[in-house]
């Protein structure tokens, strides 16, 4: 009688262990939820920067500058891609007065 009861307990424990392992595998194989970076701020001056504080993925600062000589084309400057919580920075060699447009590029 003791061995029969022990055998049932081992069978139940084994079934629970298999179910737990299967659930763990399902969670491990599920794709991570992703959302584009959000809550981004832009700072400008002698350098331009962006900082995003929510979501996942990466972001970078992107700007268009007017040239010092108006006969020349506009210049595009880009910061490095940075993960959420870190800053993307681009050098602005001509100063804030030459910025035509600035925004944040975002990828998941």
C-alpha cells in the first residue's frame, strides 16, 4: 500500500514537472513584445540630441541644416542609433540658427 501511494505521488509530481517545463518552453519561444521608442525629447545647440525613455528598439537624432553659403545644398546630420534610455548625439557645426528641421528616427 505504501509503494502504491508513493508511485502515484511520483506520477503526479512528474506530470507537474513536465507541464511546468512545457509552459516554460512556450514562454521562452514566444516573441518579445516590441514597441517603437516613445517619450522622446530633442535638445539642440552646438550638438543635437534625442533621448527616448519608453518602448523598445532604437532611436537617433536626424536634422537638416541650411548651409553657411546659401548657394550650397542643405546638409543632413544623423546621430548614432541608441537604445531606449541612452542619448543619440550629432554634432551641429554651424549652430542652432542653421537648423531647418529636426526629428527623431525610431525603429523597433
